[in-house]
C-alpha cells in the first residue's frame, strides 16, 4: 500500500520475495491525483532455482536476474545459439577417458555386435528352414521304380503320395491299337504320343476321373481299364471311351533314369485347358 505523509509522496520500497524476480510496468492507469510507481521489482535469494541451463544469446545486453521486456523465447528465436552453458553447481564433470583404453572398449562393443548378428542369423535360418519340406515329405514326393521285372502286356500298381499309379508295359499290338484310334471321336481328344514318353511304357494315375474310384486293369470293352463303380471304360492309352467319366486318366510327371528305371516326381496339376474342357463336358 502507498501512504501519504505531510503531503509528500513516499517513494515505493523494493519488496523482497523468495520466488522469482521480475518487473511489472504500468502505462495505462491515470496519474491523478498522485504519481503511481512505474515499476515494482521483486528479488530472489535463490537464483539457481530458475537457472537449470541458459544460453548466451537468450537475452543479450540484459542482466540474467532481471528478465527484459522481450520474452526469453522470442529472444532465443531472434538470436539462436548452439553454445549452451550448463550449471555444474551440484555435480562434477567426468574427466576425459584414457585414449589407450578406447581400443579395448571398441573391441568389446564390436565383438558383441558380431555375436548378436550371428544369433539373429541363426534364428532367421532356423525359421526359414522350418518352412521347407522335411525329408520324409520329400521322400514321399518322389518314387523310384525298377522296370526290369515287368513283363510285356502286364500292369503294375505302385503307391505314390497315397494314390495308386498304373505302370503298363505295352506290346507292339497295344501301341498300334492306341495309335489307330480316331482322336476326333474321343470325348477328351488326345494323341497317344502326347501321353507317353516311351511308347512301350504307359504311366497313369489309377483314379477314375468321374468320382475317384480305382479302375480295374486289363478289363473293359477296350482292353485298358474298367471302373466298376459307374461303368467307365478306358482304352490301352488311358483315354476315356465309354461311361460317365469326363476326361482321360491323369498322366503324372515322371522321367526315366535309365532303360529299366523310372523316377516319379512331384505331381503336376492338370492343365487349365483340360480343366475348362472337363467343366464344359460336365455342364453338357
């Protein structure tokens, strides 16, 4: 409060507080009937509480304890500086490390990184290898058959991936009969040469293309296979000739390792054209 003594105006005394020191400037209040002090200063006995760190360019030309009329943030934007002075009143800087010991530290850090990289590599390889087929699955995917014991005119059935596979050793008469058929008259037109790699050997999957039954070899009206479930007849080349089956017996993927040795590989899916043709036949 301001008091008047003897008609004279007493000068305002500085007020001391223990918080922060700042200034309040009044310019809009009326001066009648007495003069109002222009500024009131507040002092602080703990300047370190408000100085965690400071920049040399925050408020140039002003005392740090007295904040100028320009805010510190504005002054920092107008006068950017990368030189920051840190207060060290409550801690002590660590001395620089010994250069002779840095090589050992770098060696330890680099070695640790190599160890971590090796562990990550092993984990990735183990994860990738776990997604590949196991040995027993690969063993079932391929089948090796000895053909030397098969007599001409006979059919041998082997099991491959849970399915029967017919291997027939055809005679000269069988080959001539298979090539003498009018392909245009067949339900699923296909030349005999397109179904065999060696005219003497015919390899087909022993599953009827109608509903998945197993046909009987050396039976039927055409000397090939006969399905007892619904009466489908296949000729000596495995082509459908009579009955409800929509298309020929499937020819798997195989190769000859030698003259008397056959290798069955992974099954190749039917061609897109064959599937479309079969769907069309079933629709008809």
